C-alpha cells in the first residue's frame, strides 16, 4: 500500500512543516527498511541491531532532547506521530524508544543541570539508551506496594530488590528505578524515590545487578523484557532525581508520556491492520465476487475506519495537551484506554476479514493480533485507566454538601 494512503490524517491538530517532514521521513524509512523484514525479525526474536542503528542515524533517540544537549528539541506530539509510524511497521521499534523518552522527559523536567549534562548528550545520539523500572513480581497496578529498597549510606544508596517486566532491561545503560527510600512513610507514595542506575549495556551481571534470561512473550518480540535483581548494588546519591519522596509524583507525570505513546502505538498498529484488511478484502473472492463487495465485510471496514479515526484524534489531543507541559491524567488516560481497546477490536476484525489465512503466520495480521493485547496492559491496564479517568471526573464535577 502506498504511503499516501497509509493513514487517515486527523484534521483537529495542525502540524508544522517540520512535524510533517519528520513524519514523512520516518514513514518512508519504515516502508523501505521495516516492512520487508518485520515478520522475519519478529519470528527470530532477535534485537534489530541494524534498524536501531538506522534509527540512531535518523536522530530518533534525540527527538525530544533539547538542542543545547545535542537533540532535535521537538515536542511530544512529534514523538507520538513517530510512534504511530514505527508501530505501523513493527510495534517493537516504538518499545525500544518509549522508555528512553520517558527517561529524557524526567531528566528535562525534574533533573538538575549536572544530571542533564551528564546523560542527555549521550541519550540524544542513542549511544546511551534508557529503561524505566517500576513493576515488580508482586506489584504492577498497585505501584505503591513495591518492595525494592534503597538505603542511604554516606554518598551512596544501597539497592536491594527484584524488578519485573523491564523493557530494554538488558541493553539499557541507564535504568530509571522506582524504589522505596522510606518504607514506613504514610501515605506510602511519600517514601518513594527515583534513582538513575548506570550499568553496562548488554551485561547479564554488573556490580550487584543480575539480569536473568529474557521473559518469553506472546508477541512484541525483538525488544527484550527482563527482570532486574538488585543485591547491594550501590548508586551514587547524586543520581537521585529531585528529592527523596518525589519518586511517585515524578513517575506518574512521566507515565502520561508513556500513555500517549501507547495510544500512538495503538493507532499505528490499528492503521496497519485496517490497511491489511481493506487490501485483502478486495483481493479475496467468495461467492463470485471480492469479499469487499459483501455488505457485512463493508460494515466491518466502516466500523474499523471510524474507530481508527476517533482513536487518532483522541491520541493527538492528548499528545498536544501533554506537549504543552501540563499534567494530563484525564486526556492521557482516556486516549490510552480508548485507543488500545479500539486497536484490539480493529485488529480482531481485520483477522476475521482474512478468514483462515488470518491465523497463518504468513500474514502480517497474525503478528498484529499477538501484539495488540500488550497495549491493553502496558503503562497501566484499561481497568486502571478507568479508575484514573473516574477520579479526575469526580474531582472536576464535585458537588458541595
Ligand atoms: C511486555 C511488557 C512490558 C512491560 N514493560 C514495563 C516496563 O518497561 N517497566 C515497568 O515498570 N513495567 C512494565 N510492564 C509492566 C506493566 O506495567 C504491568 O504488567 C501492568 O501495570 C499491570 O500490572 P500487573 O501485571 O502486575 O497486573 P496486576 O496489577 O496484578 O493486575 C491484574 C488484573 O487486575 C486488575 N486490577 C488491578 N487492580 C485493580 C483495581 N484496583 N480495580 C480493578 N481492577 C484491578 C488489572 O487491571 C488486571 O486486569 C510491562 C508489562 C509487559 C507485559
């Protein structure tokens, strides 16, 4: 399918010439370099070294890093649009970028000058890549119940605990780690802090950090997801972000960036599913005509495209709000919830349009169908998004008495 027809363009958010140029460049790169190899790379479940190198050359790791630190200084909206294009090719590529961008966001917003100067230039080039680690074996949605502990000893913190589901956990040189510096604090979030952990990228053991073999997943291959086991790992106290006790607030701020990214991924994935379905529907014959000529298939295509357009507009609005530097629990939560559920429905319908062939690994839709469920879970499940949305609504519409 040609790039001019590759996605439905939303009209509510005006894109600058620069944003349009970035999107066009990434779209062309994805169609040329990613489309032909995505199925093979997904099946091999190997890290896509060559494509990541090309992404570095394109400057994608530095997209939102300020120009003074060697990046392009672009906003979250541009980043979201890039996430759509990458996910249209292969969702794993946007996973390689997302935790990196959340770390950049945290450094820009909550870091000090010394921290920014130390890490941002290397992050801009992609020479240093970042992971973000909140979840644990016993705590995902309930972030405040994490157990990972950091104890201050002189000018270091000594970290102990096990983290779970760390995207980019092996190859990251920098891990933004959520831990407890005061486990007795009430409420619990006041005892949580973010530490920037520096480690050797690609090493399974490093100074008190052990990384077991990658977690095997249903889809979302190529990008590694790992545990991180800390045993008396020492982190310099200067790697603390802000002050002790700020961690929960900081990470909830950054997770809105992640939610916009996941919404963008969902739009990219759903766009590809729709494209695959509308093409297949015109090629496949049943009862003497292309299945696209049967009304029930047309109904599916109409529903898919309508949901996709709504998702795209919600994602753009949320990205625009967060780009303006505001907290956007409500918009990011709604976009994450709606776009990922819509994506799941669109991908399922696209699979049905393919009939039996949709179940064959020879067709792209099979890969999309395995990737889509992750979006319902990562950066907070749909159930958690609904709680976030409802909490905001009840605050906004609070009545007295
Ligand atoms: C491939 C992958 C990559 C990931 N990458 C990262 C990463 O890089 N960094 C990171 O920190 N984490 C990461 N995660 C973890 C992810 O954020 C968590 O899986 C997610 O937040 C859900 O947590 P959980 O798996 O512990 O589920 P649980 O919290 O145990 O939830 C189980 C079920 O209960 C529901 N539930 C929980 N609480 C409530 C409630 N109050 N009301 C109603 N329903 C509720 C949930 O919605 C869900 O349906 C990743 C996960 C996956 C699968």
